[in-house]
């Protein structure tokens, strides 16, 4: 009866690790700690993780618990020895039921050894489980060990635990792959934002403010039961806000930073930046929902957006992104924008509400769903003073950067790179 209860408890914990853990937000250290607690509680096992190093296969060992530090040197020695022995399958005691059919070099014991703790030899049983990334490259090894007691039935019980530990290693493998992919996605995002910052500091700051507005509006939406927005949707929405203008990397400087009014041809090129963003981000496997939000962030309910898509059933997530994008553009400084057209947050909201229902038929909004505007109004009740100050500081910084830039390049004529036969303007006229 006790064994059955333990099995039920084990599979309940496995279910919690596999389904209920938020892989995106849970730090890897916390996940390792939960595995260690599970092993100690059910099997009296100690656990740790080897992380693969450079091409020389150097590794370092992370014990899950600080109390395991006395094991570290011996476990590292065993790992190095077994790694070399694993190339000769005859030298490894392989559990065939666990590892049959796997296409990579592996070693999965149990085996026995002794370790000196407090000047005493302690016999223990241990095993290694390989951990791989999405490309089937080994990233490390999970290590499990427990003290060996004289009880004659104890060894057989330990043997029976290896299959359970194998399941734990597979769950950790899934978690680690997700973390590696998330880390890769974060590095890609940073690379694109760095490139955007170098290309156009305004667009970089604009993306930062848009993502901030989106985050607060989305969090406000999550508080309301009738809002069709989940936490996963908000994560996608924030990422889309951060990257929504990366397509401007592909817009020539002569058009993107033109001080005067752009021509029709130049404006047509600017309107391609959502498409350019899609092409760039699709190459690095950004998920389809983020791509959908980015490519449609200049569309409208009435079909008068960049690509004239009529989105009669626009969802809340896209409405929030469009609103945040327009809201920040209306309140931010640009070198081609007259001072009187830089609106306060409150006036920008009033103006946007007017435009959203101007010439609307049957009260249907022209641009976005009214629910997004309601959520922004709620955010402004708490954040108006902070947002006004931050927006003012950002605008002052941009103006100072523009003044310094103009002093340096005052005499350099500005050419449109897409239309080299046309000399647009001389910057001196706009200083």
C-alpha cells in the first residue's frame, strides 16, 4: 500500500513538473531545486547537473544543494572517467530498456563507488542521464546518487528507481531546451534592437515606449474577466511591441531621417517597413502570432491602413499594439514635426478617440476596438504624471541629439538612397 501511495505521489509530482510549471518564467535554478526535492523525498537521492563546456569538453558541475559540495570532486572524476568509457559501449553498464534506439553516445548506469565524507568512506550508487538540445547536441548530464545501505533489498529498490529518474531527466531535458530557445530568442531580439538603435535612435526609443504602454494596458486587461487576453497573449504582444519597427532597418537613411516632407515614392517605401520586419523576423523563426501583430500594426478596421486590409473583427491584442504605437507617435518629438503637434498624453487620447469614430458608420470604430481605449484611460488614471515626465525627458533627449547632429553635418546634402537621381534637401535649411 505504501509503495502504491509513493507511486501515485511520484506521478503527481511528474505531472506538476511537466504541465504546471511555467517554463518561460521559472528560473532554471528553481526548477533544479524542485527536482532535487522530489528525488530526496521519494528516493533519498542527491542530484546535480553537469554543463558541457568548450570544444575540449571541459565541464563544470552544479550541485542542486549546497550540502553536496563535498561530492563535487569525486563526481567530477567519475563523470570524466565514464565519459571516456562511454565511447566503448562494452565498458558501460547500459540500461537497455531506457536507452535502446537512441542515436547518440550515451551512458546511463547505475554503478557503485565510494566517497570520503568526514573522514569516512561512504558507499553510494549513482547514475548519469544525458541532456540534449533541440539539435540533438549534448549539453550536459543529470547526475543522481544515494548512499548504499546494507539492507539486501535496498539495491533492488534502487534499480527500480532508474526508470523513474529517466522520466525526470526527460522532463528536465524539455525544460532546458525551452530555456535555450528562449535565450536564443532574447539574443536575437537584442541584436535587432541594437541594429535599430544604430539606424534610428528615435525608432529605438519609440519601441521602448510602445512596449511599456502595451505592458501596462495588457496587464490592465488581464484584471478584467471579460477581456479575451491571456498571459501568453501578453507575452507575444510585448515582444511584438519591442520589434514592431525593426523593418525600418531596411529603409534607406535618406528617407527614414529626411527632415522635410517625404515624396509619394519615399512614403511608399516607408510603408513597406512592416513587410520588411516580417521578412527579417521570419528568418529567425519568430512565432506566427508575433509576426501577425507586427505586420498588421498599421492596419485599420475601415481598411485604410498601409496595406488596405479590412479587419472587421480586429482582436484586442492588435488593437492595443496599434493604439500604443499611435499614442506614442502623437506625444513624441520628431525633427519634421512642428512643436504644436506634439500632444500631451491627455490630448493625444482625446484626439485618437475622435479619429477612431470620425466618419464611422453605425458607430463602428474606424481604427481599433474601443475596449483598448478604455483600458488606456484606466492606465492613465494611475500613470499620467509618470508617463508625462518620461515622455518629456525622452523628447528633450531627442532634441538635444538632433541639435548636435545638425551642428556636425550641417553642410552635408541629404540624398535619397532609393532614388539617387533626386537630391532631396540640404540639412542647413532645417537647422
